[in-house]
């Protein structure tokens, strides 16, 4: 159990504690990019996301779990993509409109 706690502590320091010249959380830039992506997608009619900021917060927390708390050989890409599509009401590529 000590190894698991050490790994968790390391990941928390790496991804959630401020550092660097800007002193901002490393995930902040990724979240900001996601807000821009959701805002533009909604404006273009691609996504049903009237509130991009809380949606980005939810998605950021939702995909962090599977990415950081699974075995290292587990590919979570398809599951994270499916989650994102469900949340923003987007269809997979090649899936015709209803």
C-alpha cells in the first residue's frame, strides 16, 4: 500500500501543485484549451454545450481518473472518447446524423 500512496502523492505533486514561472496548475492550460474547444464547437453547432466552463471542469476531472488510476497497460482512449462524446452530445466520426 505504501507504493500506491507514494505513486498517488507523486502524481498529485506533478499534476496539481503550482510550479514553474507562472505558478499555475499544469492542468490549467489544458482546461483552458478544452473551454475554447467546447465554446467554438457549441457556436458551430457541433456540440450541445451551453455552459462550456463547468463542462470543461467536469470532463477534466472525469478523464483524469481513468488516465491516472488504471494499470499502465490499460488503454482508456476509447472510453474517454465515448465519455466526451456523450457529455457534449457529439457523434463519432462517420456516424450519420439522426
